[in-house]
């Protein structure tokens, strides 16, 4: 077991790198836990913007609209001067300017910061107010009675409760977010450590000495594979301990925990295969750093590790299906949102695990070809 012991000894030399990544990961997770207090989003608060209203009409409708906007935003006094308006918008002292023309019956002239999403936010509120006024007028209400009814509608509150399908009030459990970020940390640690180790084994003098040894190449490769597996299982085991340490009984009581672990194990196998390819093509440590950053960060952003898959565009999600992290995140999303599964969800979970296994086999095959050609 000389090769295997040498592999472990070289892995031990990179223990500082592994500890560094684990510490960074834990710091992020603990910070997120304190920020959310271990809970999901429980309420919503409207955003207040700097809004200016220039009333050229003076009618009751114009006054009520100004009052309505003032209840939701910060009204800024501004003269009816185009140069002043442009200057205030340029310096972002105001985000939205509503000009109420003479004879106002429901159509505003608005001046906005180009491309700012805040403009659509205020437009929606203005249209909502005017539509309610029109509906009440059509229903037979008149004068001040209309605006009193609009105020009553605005004061009405609606309580919304999420359907509790996962035992956490309809929101993700805190450790589910930890598993969402886990592919990045697993891939980074395994690729860096194995890449550095393989550079050491592929040095010309080391390779010549191994070729001259009495141990056959098949046995040497078998011990290297064993080293790969031990390192991968070790990284996976530490990653599985982190949510248990942070969230304790809540994490262990989740009936989906075995599937969380199986999903993490599948992405670990994928990471080992990618690490083998990186080790086969990289000649220097600087090259490893560049390749690993591109692969890990690229897949993490595209496949929903750093950015939730719900906010990714359709084209991005279609492209991401050709990457292994997408299938990990698909499985993780099902596990996080459901305590029990339909037949289709069960199939999707096992399909995601199986596809990750196929990705690992395909990537490993590519690595074997590259390694053979390099030899």
C-alpha cells in the first residue's frame, strides 16, 4: 500500500486548504442562520421611494392621487421646471416624477430613471388606484364617497399562509439551504486537493521511479483509486456532519435526510470524476486554480447553487440540464419542499440521482482517455 499511503500523506499536506474551505462554508451558513433566525421569510414590507408629484390640475382626483402616493412613498417638493426635474433624476434625488395634466381624467405624464425597476413599481400602484376609482364610479359611487371606499380597500389586510407540505410551514428548512450550497464546496475541495496530489505523482522523476518499481501499474492505479475514494468519502462525511452540528435534532428528524445524503454522495462522485480530469490535463498548480474556479463557479451560478433555480431564465435552465449540478439542485429542491412524494416526484428524485451517476461515469471515461494519451 505504498502508493495509497503516499496519496494520504500528500492529502494531509493539503489539510490546511480543506480546513479553510470548510471554515468559509460554515461562516456563511452560520451568518445566514443568524440573519434569518433560522426561519424563512415571514412578512413583506413595501419599499418607499422618493417620488415627486407636479399637480397642474388641482382637481379632487389629482389631490387624492397625490395623497395616495404620499402614504406609500416619500414625496419630494419640486418646481415645475424640466431642467430641475432632469437634474434631480440624474443625481437620483428622486426616482419617479408624476405630472398631473390639466383636465386630468386618468392619464399621467411620468418621467423616470431609464431602466429602473422602481418605475414599474410606482406605475403599478398608480394604475391600481385609478382602476379602483373607475370601478367605484361605474358602480354608482360619487364624489368623496369614492375616495373613502378606496381608502377602506387599501386598509384591508389579507393573511396568507403557505401550504405546509414539508413540515416547516411551507418554507425551506435552514439546512436545505446548506445542502443547496454544498456542491460548490465539495467540488472545490476535491478538485484542488486531488489536482495538487496528481501533479506530484505526474512529475517526471516520480513517474519514472514508479514505472521502475516491482509493483505492477494496475496495482498502483488501484491504490490511487482507493485514495480517491477515501478522500471523497472523508469530504462527504465532514459535509454531512456540518448540518447535523448546526441544526441538530431538526436535521436528524427529517425523513428526507437519507436522500439528502445520497444526493450529496452522488455529487461527490461527480466531483471526483471532474477532479480526475483536472488532474489529467493540469501541469501546474496555477492551471488548477484557474480551471477549478471556472468549473465550480460557472456551474454554481448556472445550475442554481448560488442563485435559486426559480429565478433563472428558461434558456439558462435548458442549458443547465447538460451539467451535473442541475440534477443535484433539482433533487434538493424536491426534498426541501416535500415531506412525502407523489409517484412522479419519487421518479424525479431517483432520475436525478441516476443521471448524476451517469455524469460521473462519462466524465471519468473522458479523464481516462486524456490520461492515456498523456502517458
